[in-house]
C-alpha cells in the first residue's frame, strides 16, 4: 500500500504524458503498440460487437472485436467511500493494471498485453478504464479445470502452475488474489498459463519462506477442496524444482524441524480456509450476489438469487398452503416439525414446542434459520447436503414463531438404514470408505454434526454418495476437538450396534477410513476405537433407561 502511495505522489509531480489523448471526458494513455486504436476511441464503447463479459457494482468487463483483433475493456468505478478514498491514496486501478502488466511482461512473466488506460478528466477519483489485447485460443483456468481432463493434462497444468509461481516468487512478484479465475490457459501452446487481474500485484525482493507460504496458501485454498493430493504434490515438486535452480535460501526450509514444508502448507491452508468460512455465516442472511432478503405481511425470510420470483411470491403468500394439500408425500409429522415433498421440492415446517422456545428465539437463531445457515455452510465447504432455497418465519408481535425451509430434492435418495438392510458386503465396504472419509472432511473443515444418526445420512444416486441432512444442531468450530469428533462417530456407531447387517468389523472399517483421510494420525486409531466404544455403550444405556429406541 505504501508503494502505491509513492506511485500516486510520483504521478502527481510527473510531466504530462505527451501521448495522452482526451476523448469523451476521459484522458487516454496508449502504449506504443496501440496507436492504431486511437481513431476508434470515440466509438469504442458503442460498437455493435460489444459483449458484456462481467458486470457488478464496481466494475464492468467488455469484449469487443476490432479490426486488429479482439480486446477486453475493464471499467472500474470509484463509487463507494472505500473505493473513493483508495484512489485518493493510490493511482487508479486501470493505471496500476497497465503499468504492472507492462512490468511483468518485461520480467518474462506472461500476462495479457496492455494497450491503453484512461482516467476521468478531473482531479477527483472517478471511472478508470484499461484495454488489453485478447489472448487468442485461451480459456479461464477455472473453466479449463471443470473439463474432464486427462491424467496427462492434469499433471501438466499442475507443473505449469508450480513453475509459474516459482518464477514469480524468485523475482519478488506476489499476486494477492491468486484464484483460478485470475489465470488463462492457452490451449494452443502447451497448455501455458497467462496472469490476469494484476492491478494489486506486489513487487519486491525474492519472497522469503514465510511470504511464500502466505501466498501459496491463498492459491491452495481453492485447490485443497477440488484437486487430489497427488496433483497438489506435483505442483509443490514443480515449484521447488523451479525455485531452487540457483542458490535460493528457500532450500533451508527442507532441513528445519517439525512437519515437512508441503505438510505445513497443507495445514496452514486448512486453517486459513476455516477462518475464511467462519466469516461467511452472516453472508447467508444478507443481500448480495448469492442471496437476498424477502418479506410479506407478517413474514420475513431469505432466498437464493436464482430462485424464480413467481415461486418466491407463492411461498411467501402462504407458507402453510403446501402442508394442507392432498397430493403431497408426507415424510414426517411430529409436534416439532412437518416434512413433505411437493412440486419437486422438500418443504419443512418448524413448530414451537413450548413458550420457552419463543423466548429462546429472541436470543438465538431459530431452527429454520439455523437449517438455512448450516446448509449453505456445508455447501461452501464442498460438503454434500440438500441445498436450501428459501427460508421464512412468521412474526407475531415482533417475535418469530413458525419457520419454513424449502430444499432441493436429493436425487435418488435412500436413508442409510434402508440401504444397509439390503447391501452386499462389498457395498458396505465401499460405503465405509466413502462415509469415513466424508465425516473426516466434515470435522477437518470445522463442523460437528451433533446428531449424526443413521437416518440423518442419505445416499444419493447410483453411486450411493452420502449426503448430510437435519443440520439444526450443527456446530461451527475453528478446530473441532477430539471429544466432539468421537461423539459424532459414537452417535453413528450406536445406531448399528444391534443391527444384524453391520458387524463390528464393518464399523471398524469406517473408523480406519476416517483416519486414512489424514495418515499422520493413523497410529492413534486404537485409542479412538476404545473411546468411541465407551461413548457408544453410554448412549445405548441412556436410551434404554429413557425408553427411547436407537435411530
């Protein structure tokens, strides 16, 4: 930030750019290779080939076909107090993008070629624009990774990404927002990677190990959830091989005590992700790109942005209507909740069981709102659950009463106990492996279910992939302690203690799969097995004393 401030001061005292051109209230600064574009500036934004690629409150990205080839135009607006003050203290985003891209290309780091940048013809912050040449034959890295890549392509792109970051770090370049959306893949040459969105790139001396870890954690946060460990290891090996070609001090980290550098990076990434997720709960209850608030007479709620307005209006008009229809599939009807399937959705109504619940809801989130928040918390963590689409509460005298949640249906859903009763031994083994690893992911991503009984796990689709449901009691932690992990596992284990279909060996396989998800802890499985057995016996005895069957 201080270097940006110095650049701002430098631009204020620098001589005027002799190549600058004033057109349409903007001052344009061209690169030497963009002089042929200057006659096109008066009609640049109104050409018939203009396509809006992305648009939000603070920026618009356009693609335009010109005689010399396609270009991208990024228009940044200083239309918030924070953005306005930022441009008082630093150059406009367009200028930073233009100058940083020019410098990166001179350093041998591939990025989109900058052609022109423009600022408002005023002393005050306003709109700034940068024009870059289209990179032919390229796609965003995020889109490229969504394709069904071959093993060779996956290995190649992991190595390319590792080598690119090593070259950047070795010359003192750090990208503060290195998610896959900020890279292009040139399919016609490799694949080769091209850097985007470089206005905030930092320049300095070669990165130290601490600085390297901090930057790679930002990149790894995305890949730790979507790429397998083998591909992440290939990235790290390529990074080290490229970074340590000369006498780089980074090699010292290989001889330090404690976990190896790759393991430390993985642990730091997991911790960073948990901190990031913990800040997002309020996002599900505000208006933004994904969610919005809704209300009607005596009703307040939240919906996902992609839900059709006609459905929102119908559900807000009378949330109870679907529960009184004759053509719905009733799944549950108890004093606390009613669950039905209708019109391709699952509807759940929460009732207040006592007057004390009304008082409690004044000081905590209601069951309906917790179901909404925790459902999206699981989805943010790439954990399977039924997606909540709509949540609403009836208010009387300013106090929430009945709550309503609408979920997407889980395709081909079968409850875990139902599947177990008809599964072969081979199917049970596969299920133990999948479910054990999934529960480990749930815990490692900072969540404990607190009611992890068998009916709260559905198996979806022909592959019978587990899906967590009934998330009202979910708890969010910075780090889930061992006793809470054991409690979740014991609750699931208790439901199968008396099952004729699930042997002790099968239940033990699930625990071993839980530990295989993080091999460093695998030696401790016997201690955990004894602790889970004790908790299971206590749960069975408690239910027996209370006359409640185990689910």
